C-alpha cells in the first residue's frame, strides 16, 4: 500500500456518518397501535378555573363584612335576593279623592253666533257695497248659473231631493270650481239607480261614486264624507228620514260640513237666515275694502265681524255678490283699487269686455 492510500483510508475511518442505516428488515417491523389515540368523550364538561383577582382594600373590606354577616347567628343567610311587591295607589288606599277624568267628546265644536263686543261699521261700507252691486249686474259669473243653490237637476226632482242635491253640491264645492262641482252632481244623478238620493248614495259602491266625482278636489276624502252624510240622514226618524237638517247643530254634526256650508245650506235649502256664508272670496274682498280693523286672518273672524254690523237682509246676497265679483276679477287685469276710498275701479276696456259678455 502506498503512502497516499494509507492517508485516505485514515481519513475515511475518522469521518462521522451523516445517515443512519437501518439493519432491520421490513418484515420484522411491529404494526402501530392506533387504539390508544382514539377520542374518548367525557361525561362532564371541564370546569373553568376562575382566576383570583388581586385583593384591593375595598374588596377586602366587603369580603370581611360578608364573612362577619355569615358568621352572625341572628342574620339568616339566603341564596336569593328578597323582592318587595309594590301595590298601585288607589283612592281607597291613599285616602285622596281624585276628580273623575272628563270623557273626550267626539262632537265638533259649534261655531260662535255673535261677538261679545260688536265690530263697528266701516265708514264707507254702504257706498262700496252699492258700487259692487251695480258692477255685478252686468256680469254673469259661474256662481250665477252653476252655483250650489242652482244645480242642473233643479227642475227634475222633488223639493226634498233638491235640498239633498244642494247639500251634496256644497260638500263637493271646497277647493273646486263651480262648473266641475255642478258636473259632478249631475254625474251622480245620472249614474246612481233612481237618481241622486240619500238611499241611492248610501247603497252605491265606493268606486262608482269616485268615478262620478273624481274631477273635484280631494275626491277620495269627499267620497267618504258624502256617503257618511247620506247614511246619517237615513238614521233620522219619521218624515225627516233622508232629508237635510234645518238646524245649524244638525248640519255641523255631519262629517265634512263646516260653518260656511252649514249657513249656506240653511239659506239655499230651507231659506233660513242664520248667518253669513264666508268663503275665500268674501274673506279677501272685505279685507281689501278695509271693513275689518284689525284685518281678519280666517273666514270665521270675517263672518263674526260682518254679522255684528251688516244688516240681516244682506246676509244672504252678500255671498253670491262677492263670490261672483271675485270670479270675474280674477280674469280681468284692469281692475284697480283706489287707495284713498278703497273702491274698485274698472278701466274702459274692461267695461267693454263685460258688455260683450
């Protein structure tokens, strides 16, 4: 053996083996027992271990107090907190007599009939009234031939049915032009079997009534109002069954009937002068004429002021006169008001238009 070979064999014997070589044969291996790794469910859940919080001076004092109470023989230890049952206070137990609670009334409040202190008459009211009256003689306004007191069915029905038509026309007239209101009443009279009466309107299907009046303002709500009014009128006894009431109280009990409608219904249906029917035209024009000091803010104030000084024979004609004047003045741009006398003035062009009409 040469010297180089001897040195190489020495290094080989001194080198550490990096891989273990198994000398056992595959047949001699024992099988792995998996049964000891199987999951075994426990019958009781593991208990949580509560960590003890560090003792503070406050908690230590509380613990010492509870320990002293528990050790005391005079204080029984209970597992539940004691509950105190509170009984409601009644007049018998408290000894205090309470006044009975007033029942809320569903009736509408009745309108006032007069002011405690009458409003003074305006200084030039009669001159202004006569001037507007003369101007209205040459004007044919919608209220003159299609107003609530002149339904198109006036010549076809009995006086009792005519009064009912006047009431229905008034209930449909709010926020609606006279021509549309008149056509709606005519549609009801021609569509309902037997014509427009309290019996036919109360028994009519809601969709049929709506189809007849769907051009008026708030027609869905007014459908409910007029059918409810028809049923209320049928509840009256004797000859008054289905007829329009002839009192202010009876009219105001109907749903959808206010003071203006009630006063106009008494005037147009029964020829009873109980007050002035004030709508938006009467309210605005009388304020423009400076008949109210201070100016009124709603039609009810206007009515009470007018009734306190206007002669009673003018209570009925003032409404159609001012309503017609207001309807005509809306379509005429040449109407001016004298700031000194508060008298409406019409130019020559407007007079020619009125004469042609």
